[in-house]
C-alpha cells in the first residue's frame, strides 16, 4: 500500500518478506552509523534504484532567526504558571 503525503510529496511503502540477511545488514549499518533504520533503508533503496536520494529537511534550521516580537504571545506566556523551585528540591 502506498500513501502520498501532500505536504512532502513522498510516498510510503511497506516491504514484506525482507530476507533476514538484508535486515541484519541494514540494522548493523544503522547502528554503526548512528542513523535510523528508515534513513539507511531509504538510502539503500535509492542506491539500488540508481537514483539520487532527495535531501530531507527534517531539522529546525528554518526557524533560526525567524522569531518576531509579539506582545500578545508575550502576554500569553507570562500568564502560564511558573515553576516553583521549592517543588524541585
């Protein structure tokens, strides 16, 4: 089954009956490279298909420097309960 996510235009696949040797190799690579199994599998699929893997922007870099002062937001934050330092001792 495949689903297309409109916001990213990426397709989701479910792969069944993956040979144990392939599963072990992918998991080992993910562990050694400290990356997710999903990332390693996507890279292997792209490499096997002979296509370049699109770079996903899954970080928060786009938010750096984007904050703007907003009096209404500041008021709402000030109204939030404050942490009682005595409760954390």
